[in-house]
C-alpha cells in the first residue's frame, strides 16, 4: 500500500477505483471471503453491486491489515476491534508493518477476559458516568479520584477516541452505582 494511494483516498481522487479482481490481486483475499467479511462488518459494503461493484482504498487497506492479523493468529473479534479502532491512515501504517506488534499487544490486552473472581466480591466496581455513553468502572478506592478528575478524564478520552462531547457540565452526570458481581451476563458474553 503506497503513500500515494493513501493521499489519493484522503483527497477524494479516484475514490472507488478497485473492482473485486483488483482488490483480490492487492490483498490476496478471494471474492467469497470478501463477501463474508462484509457480512461480518469487518469491511464496509462495496459501492454499487454485482460486476459494477467498486471498492476504495479503505477497503483495500482494511483487507490487507485483516489478512496480516489473521496470519498472526488473531480472532475475527480482535481483528474487528483493530479495524474499527484505527483511522484509515493508521491502518495504512499497519499495512506497511509499522506498529503492528503494538496494535496486537493493545488489542489482546484490551480484550483480555477478566481473571476469575473479577470484580472482587467484597469490593464491587463503582460506575462513574463521564457523559452520556461514556462510563468508567473503577474500584471504590479510586472512585473519589475519578469523580474529581472527571473533566480531565473526559478530555483525554475525547482526544483519544474523538467522542463528540455534549456541552454540559460533566460533574452533573456523575453518579455511583455498584456494577453487578462476576458471573453477570456482560462478563460471560466475553467468554
């Protein structure tokens, strides 16, 4: 994947210029697999349908990174987190081998299932609502610090994941609510 291809994509030049045969030649992903990855929402649908379907550089770079991560033994769930968590520019860097090991480490650490007995039964987690749709779950011993630094936490989260902040005082949204104990549906679904 070349820097010129990335530049062309970002500037809108030849936005959807690849057909499925060209995409297969670039990435090694067959048409049947391409359809499967669209169904699993690992890549967006093609522009158009049938023989006239066209793909963008985003499709190509996502498929290239998907192929590389699959060869490294990542699950489709882990791969989806990487693909959805990075911008096209960051995926471009991954497709060229830059930061690939770091991305693998981050996703495996981030999706790691909690150890058995988590959260501790004698110390349930406390929930701090930073804003609608953004919550932080902390042990009670960190609750006060999280509440007092909510605005700073929200700012850093916003810078990191581009959350659209609702312009209201984050402290009005803070509350304390114990999180259900281990064995709840949320933790079981990650098995």
